[in-house]
C-alpha cells in the first residue's frame, strides 16, 4: 500500500480576504452599481412626476409622495393634443425609416464589399467624411430643398411624412453603410462562388444566403434607425407643420412650451408611454445586439 508524501498531499485553497476579493473583482461591481444609480436616478424623477399630482419637476424632494393617474387621463383625453395620433405617426415614420435604412444600407454595403468598380474607395471615404459634419449645418438646406420640392411633388415636400422619411433615410445611409460594410467583409466570398457554381444569381445569393448570415447587424441598424427617428425633434419640427402629422417628440413639447413647468406631469406621462415600444424592442432583440455591434470588428 503506497503512501503519499508530504509534497503530494492536496493543499487546501487559501481563503482570500475581503480586500483581495475587492481588488480582483469587487471594484467592477462597485463601478457597475454607480453607473446603474447614475442612470436610474433621473428616471425616478420622471416616473414620480408622471404618477404625481404636482405637475412639475421642481421641488420634488419627496419622490412618489402621491400616486395618481390624472396625468395619463389628461394626456389621452385632451382633444387639442391628440397623443394617440402623434404616437401612431411616430410608429409609422420610425418603422418605415428602420426598414428602409436596413434595405438601402445593406444593398450599398453589399455592393462595396463584393463588387470592384471605379471610385469604390473614394465613395467609402466620402461616406465616412460626410458623417463627420453635424446635421445642424444641413437644416436650412433641407428646409429649402423640401420647400422647392413641394411645388413640384407636393407629396414629398414640407409638411409630409414621406418627406421626413426621405430625410431620415438620407441622413442614416452613410454611417450604416460603413457599419455594415465591415460585417459583409467577414462573410467568406467562397460562399458566393459556391452558390454561383450551383446556378444562383446575385439576387439569390444576396437575399437567401448573405442577409441570413448577417441578421444581427441588420437588427442593430434597424433598431438604431428606429430609435433615432422616434426620438428626433428638430427635423420633425422643421418638416411637419400640421399638428395632426406631428410625431410624439414634437407633440409632447407643446405641453411645456407655453410656460416653463406648466404641464410637466403630462409631459413625463407621455414620455413614459412613448418609451414602451423602445424598451420592448430592446428586450425582444437583445440577443442580436452584442453580436451585431461586434460583428465587423475583426475584419474590415
């Protein structure tokens, strides 16, 4: 019967002190907790004002001191401020913008990734440089352009939802094309060659093979386009002039534009309801978000 020597005996793991545990991994939890508190604290004021009766964000030292649904009732029953109409307008504009952005950006990125043509590198560099200029510089030009289009194509000019959608599509095309271009490069070109040998056309390769492989980035681009257009105020306020065609961001501004702090409770109630679609989209599509954002980070 063999016996274990002293050096061969199993050594019990040493217990780490609280300071050692904090140095190794505890500080990460502390930083994460601070970030969560920093992000959630303003939301508490918004929820408190939405469910409160004071109707203001100032002097809210006692959060949730009163709970009431009066702000929501006033928001949904005011005939001069049709929140439901604004909400449906935002959903329509944002949904069409998201779908159009995905289709246009994916088609442009596929062309830059798979085809070789004159001006390809110049076009990619131009798309990147144009995105460096702030959109604020283009507001006057957009207004004058849509005003001119109204005389020729009334359905595409000022005070039209289609005109606003076209503005959103043009503004998002460059950045999203460059983002999806890196993801398209990660898909091996051997798949295209094998499909062509089997008799597949470029359209069949694009729709049935490539797009299915890059679904995460398509979801991310669509989600970002939806959020950007849903929460936009400046462009929507410039283009849309008829109150029945306003979006949620433009419509809710009317509750606080007359006098500071007049109807902040109704405003925050509308903001809470408006955040529901975005939150649901994040929860439903969260499994695509991380893989979509990092998909083109390895090979560009």
